[in-house]
C-alpha cells in the first residue's frame, strides 16, 4: 500500500538517504548490459530482478546502519512510451514493468523499514528525450499527455510519490506535475544542470523553479538537483532567496566532468567519495538550508552514500524522531 502518500516523511527535518547511480553501477561495476540506460528491462528475468533487489537492499542496509530515512526510487526512469517502444514493449507490458518495479521496492521496504528508518517509495519518471539534452522540446500539454500513462500506472501502485528526475526544461516538468495532480499523486521535480549551473535548455535554475511553481501553484512537494557535480551549481545558489529553500534533495554525480565528457567516457569516473560527502555537508550548512534528501547519480555507489551519510548525519535530527 501507499504508506506515506498523504504525508511524506521527508518533509520533516530528518535525514533521508537515497541510492546512488543505478544504471552506472549496473553497467560499469556489475557488467550488465542496459540498452538505452533502461534498468527496468531487468525485471523480465529472475537474474535481472535479483540484481535490482540486491542493489536496493545495499542502500537500505546503509540507511539502517545510520538510522536515517530512505527514499527508494524505482527503476523506471526509462519506462515511458517512447523508450519502451524502442525496446519492444507494448503499452500493457510497459505498464506491468512499472508495477513490478514498485512491487520489488515494497519487498525491500518490508524487509528494512523500522521506527528509525522510514522508507518512502518513489515512482521514477525520466525525460522523454535524452537526459542531457532538450533537443526535442514539448509543450506543457504535450508533456502532460505523454507522461500521463506512466503517471496513472504508478498512481495505482504502492508508490507514495512520483519523482521527475533529470528534467532538462520546464515545459516537461510542468506537464508531469499536472499529470501527477490529476492522478492525486505527490510529486517532486529534479532538474539537471550544466557546468554553468543552468538547465540544458539554457534557463537559470532559479527561473526554472519559479516558472514551475507559478504554473502549478507550487504543487511540487520540493525540488531536487541531480546528474551534476556540486561545483557545477554551488555558485548559483542563494540561501537567502525563497527559491533555494524549495530545494530539499540532491543526487550529485561523482565526477566533475560535463555531460558531454561523461557521454564520451568509456570508463567510469568515481570521483572522490570523501570530498563529495564534505561538499554535501557544506551545501547543507551554507547554501541549501532545507536540504535533507541526499543520494547520488552517475558514478556514485555505496561508498559515496556512506561518506555522505558520515559527513552529514550530525547536521540532522534522526528521521525516526519526527512527529
């Protein structure tokens, strides 16, 4: 069941961890082939499902050890119509994959949730196009129509919320938020930025958040930044401005490389986990004062999440003590 849909626990002040870079871990560390970076295809076979289960159990164990909350983000970033069609999925098969991805996370939650580690399940929605490029821009209405099927499917599962990750432009984000509103689902929007702190569309992060809020009556529960390194965006944050207080989540890349450089890389750049943890703590202390959902994106793995937790745990009250 959707345990926290009416009151997401991470909206308190406790620390919540997420996983790291799902696709890069599976490809570069586990040696698993993922066409189009589509992790949901692993659900077709028992071995693939076991790999996903083991992946999420690893992060759940970290949350247990540090007594933090946990956001489990489903392996459905690519599980929308265009990407599913490229991979040979019918509409019905794609819907079933979305449902199966949430059921797997229900199992992980049942195994690891405690009074000190509350676990929220997020149905992950990715961009229609490439996560690094807004080459094929949609209107807000087109985006709402495109994402409606996946949103509705996830709304009928035990997912507590939706996470629109790696958004490259505001029109697509607004469309997803409106689809979520019609499905009565809490939604979080996570933008990616280039090395200049702007969205791939060229829009400043500040303006993107303001535009989505203005178009949706501030419907997103909060905003996140993902698939960028802290040095790419720390200079654009303004802790005294309200838009920065809307950012509660961060899933940074391990590498300082640009999106173009990462796309051209044949080897994984793991960066420096200790340094990344320190950068998260510094952002929490000085620039993102409401930051409390901490995880990773491309190139990050359990080492990074552990160092982030170690660096940041003392900055939070325990999630289990929230009212």
